[in-house]
C-alpha cells in the first residue's frame, strides 16, 4: 500500500500506539499473525521490565485515527520522493488526463494522483484551440511539487519544450529519422529538422494533436 512495506506499516502502528499511550517506550512483535504491543520500563529496583499492553475498544479507535494520519503522511512523502526521481529521469514530462475544471485551471489525473494545471501555465494558443478534452491523454510538465500542511500538491505546465519532444518520440521514430532540432511557433506551426523524410501519416497525427501546421526540413548530411 502506497509503496510502503509490511514492516514499515507495523512500525507506523507501533508509533500510533506510542502516541496514544502514556508510555514512551513501546515494542511490537508478531505472534500467530497477530500484533502484540509491549511497554518497557524500569521498576523500582532499576530492572528492565516488559509488559503486554491490553488495548480497549476506545484505545483501538484512537490508535486507528492516529495510524491513518501517519500512513497518509508517509505516503505523501513517498510520492513526493518518487516524483522527484521521476523528474530527473523523464525531464519532468508526465502523461495525464484532464478530469475537470477548478478555480483558474484544470484538474489533471496522473500516475502520481491528481495535479493542478493553472490556465496561466497553458499557452494562449492552446487554450483558444481547446485541445484539452476530458479523459483524453496529453503530456504535461511537472513545474513544481510541494507538501503543505501535510498535503501533496503537483503543479503542471504546458510550456516545456520537452513536452513536444515526448509527443514527437511517441508519434515518430526519432531514432530512425534522426531528429536534429525542433522549432515551434506556438499556435502557428512546428518545424522539425531531420536527416530523413517523415511519412505523411505521422506528420498528420502530430499536426492533429497540436492543431498546428507541421513542416519538415530535411538536412542532408555531407
């Protein structure tokens, strides 16, 4: 669950029991597929003792609330780290689907959960052409990711050149075509500089995705 191991979940339960208990030192062990919690303390003879904690129904309710808060916090931290790693390996470009409108932007569903795409982070030409339709996948760029008040926030944009590059890689075999450079006049045309010709069908697909003219310039190698 949330990429958290069973051992880590058990430790979160131990922390939850500790937070709900007056005892500072609490241990946990698994016996017959059950978790048993112990309090450890020194008696008046300065001997270290270990005593099983018997949980009441009201204790369990309190522990459950604390546990799920801890689990949610840990899951948010894990997702945050995964996103940071993803940004390094994928230039921050991620696939997502617009699932609705919110204040001054779109709500986008990604592999890391729901993200926010501000209208101000979308080129005016793309907004005017209304290329973002509900439940249709597009590529976005992760502009910023933060955790505030324990809540993960993912902010996207559509300005990164890497978005177009990812679309080109998906539609056109760039290894075969040897893509040299890209130039985009947003809202008007996309110019691809390649060493070999690109088939018309791929050009049409790219043009349809961006609702822009696509021009190909073949640069012959000497």
